[in-house]
C-alpha cells in the first residue's frame, strides 16, 4: 500500500510541476515571411492528421527558418488547432498549435 501511495504522490507532484511551467514568449520585430505553398505527401499511416509547416524564429541565426509540414497520429476525440504568428505592440510571437 505504501508503494502505491508513493507512486500516486509522485504522479501528483509531476502534474503540479508541469502546470507551473511558464513558456517565455520571444517577440520578434520583423514579421515572418509569407506562408509557403506546401504539398502534402501521402499519409504514412492510417488515422493521420496533417500539421502544416510554419516559419520558426531561430535566435542564433537571427532569422526565420521553414519547418516543413508532417503527418502525426490522430488523438481520439480531439482536433488539431494550428499554430500561428500573432502581432502585438511588442512585435510578433509564435502561438504554438495544440490538440483541443
């Protein structure tokens, strides 16, 4: 019984700590380039969802780099909300895509 309580405690602590994680937003002065035209490759497995490519800011290069689209496994009863570049007074920032 003590062993089970220990695992439950560890799981609860890890969930708590992961919810405390804050992602630092990086603002970029220059707008990202226009989106590229992408051609989807054939599905590599059934129940796949296409995640479109996007521009990623690479701090070391001080420039945008294209991240190509890819197929990912569908999460049951969820839909993919794509990421997007958002403009604010402070500059542009990337809003990550997520499963809803």
